[in-house]
């Protein structure tokens, strides 16, 4: 599911660098990998990995990622089936071919849990010699992979699913803009062009089942004339089509786990009424009409992420994803909560093992399910503790994201203390009605407001004055004008 994206580019990196380093210390973010972890990573990267018997290197797989990405978890090949429908081949990096259970690499991955993304750098789950080298599905590199083959009917519904270990070889590292351009101008080869066909079919099925995918824009902070500006990189349709292939795989994995009675799901309960009510106030703040008879999912699909106030609203929609967690189960019992409210179906994380710990275990569970075998002992031993580990790692990742946003927004406004802004009150403290939260009309900043004598007018427009914007303390504060 989407996370809030932030990048700091150009000269904007310079004044924020020290503040972001302090933030990493404050959040107790892992630093350099220990010597024994690096030594094991170097050793397994240099030695031949545990190679599978099946060879699928003749299939011309390709990856789709941002241009600068080198930790490539997924490669795909799409084709038409002779009798109608489609075949999705989805190769996932086989991290277990390199990481020995109980070894130094494994222990460090359990300590880190996820790759952490700061505006200026990432803190990886695995050493780069693996995550950006030997285990990455880089072009023209033969790699062990967990290969999914999902056959779809003409409407995009899954008919059969198979998961095996195989050798694969990506032929091309593509990026979203290039893929979008090739599809739009008709020059894309069929395996790439089918991304649109399959993606649109899967989007149609998502609407049918009541699911929702957020096209969350990427916030980019750039330096300009001695100050900062906020820009959005709105996702392309190709981003969404690519995400649908990942969602398809995660849903297929969840069904395999539920069928065998052993697994770990990514779950999300339905959003409480209060969260939806707050989002309605945010829509009002951004002049987005949301009639009461229109479901949330329909509203989101009507928005254009290229429109700034729509983009800001989509950012706030991520608050409805709070409460997502992991549910492990075994012994053939279906968990009480087995669905993900945003997906509107059972779902699990299994497509990003280079960047997320749980995905390595999900791959093993699905391989065992398709082979009709019991999962490895090391998987079953770790399974009960994975939800707690993932919850703690996800909390840290969320703190990194939230506090990075605070830092960047403070940097954006630091030279504008004392200025007036148009805003709408989107939240008021129940016991302190003069304290709450405002969302600026421009730029798209959400921050605390206090200092007034009267109760804040919830859901109404308000002229506010910026009283504090300090990247060092990551605090932005407004007062009623």
C-alpha cells in the first residue's frame, strides 16, 4: 500500500542535512551494518547462491522502477494465453537463497525489519552488496527468484496460481515515465503494452469489490531564491497499473495461505466514523465537494492527482490506512480479521523482500503451499513473533515518515514566520477548544494552532499567522490572526 513520498533535491539538501542526521539519532535508526553482517553479505554475494533446478532465463523479464533504483525486488513478463486471457509471470527476489536462518544477516534483518526512507537517504534492510547487487533483479544478471505464474481470464480474474523457485534474467530496467510514453505512443512491445490492459481490468475488478488504491503524489521540496517551494510529482497511470500486478500477487498469496491454514496476512479493519468525519472536514478545507451519498472510494477515484488541492487531499487519505497490521495464523484456523479494508479482500505482503522482512517468510509459505509441503521449520518458528516485529518496525518507519514531513514543512515555512495564511480548522481538541489543527489552502501544510482566546470554529475557514517554523525542533505552529 502507498506510503507518503518525500524527496529533497538540489540545494535544499544542504541546510536540511544536519537536521535529518539529528532526526536519525533521535529515532534510534540503525547506523552502519556491523562488521560480521557485512562480512557474511560479502561472502554469500561472492559465492554461488543456492540455485533452483528450474531455469526460466529464456523469459524476457523486465523491471519497472524509479530511474535511480537499484534494489529491484520484482521483474515481470506479461503475455496473452492462446485460449484467451492473460498470463502474469512475476519474479520476486529470492532473499532466502542468500540469507541463512539464524545467521548474522538474518539477525540484523530482524533488528531492522524494513528499509527506512528519509528525504535525503535510505537506511536499508540488507547490505547494498545484496540488496543492490547479487540479490537484486538487475538487468542482464541471472538470479534465483520466487516465480509466480498467475493465469487470468479475459476479465482479469485469476484462474490458476503457481509459485516455484527458478532462475530468471531481466532484460531491461524500465522506468514509469518511459513505460507510460511507450504505451501511449504505441511503441511498447506486447509484454509491456499488456501492463495497461491487465492494469485496467484489475482496476475495474477493484471497483467491483469496493477496494481503493490511493494515487499518492510525491512531495518534492526544492530550493529556490533562498527559500523553499513545494511541488508534487503526481503518479502516472503506469504507476497504478504496476501496483495492480503487485496487489494481484499479494491477494493470490493470501488465498494460498488461507487455503492451507498457515500464513501471515496484512489486515486493516474498516475506518471508524471519526476518521471519515475528519477527512470530510479536510475535503471542505480544500474546496472538494463530497456529497454525503457519495462513498469515500468513489470520491477518491474522481480526483486528479495533478490538481494541487486534490493532491493534498490524497495525502490526507493515507490517514485511513492507520490501524493496518499483520495477522499470523496456523493450525488450519481462519483468523477473525482476514481482510484488508482498502484492498477489500484478503491480502499479504510478499513482493518486496529486499526492503521488508515479512515478505521473505511469505514467499516460503506460498512455495510450500504450492508444493503441497509443510513450510520450513525456521518459518514456522518465526511466524508467531512476526506480527509484533513488523508492528514495531512499521511504527519506526511511520515515525521516520511523520517527523521527516514535519522537518521538511518547517523548512518550507522557516522564512515566512509572521506571515498570514488562509486555512481551515480540521480538528479541535475536545478539552481545549482553542487548540487544534489547521490545513493551509496554500501550501499543503497541516499544523497545530493555539494561542487564541475563543474556541476554534471546526470546519470553517480562518485567517492564521505563522508563529513558529523551526526545522531543528520540527515544529510548525500557527495562531489565529
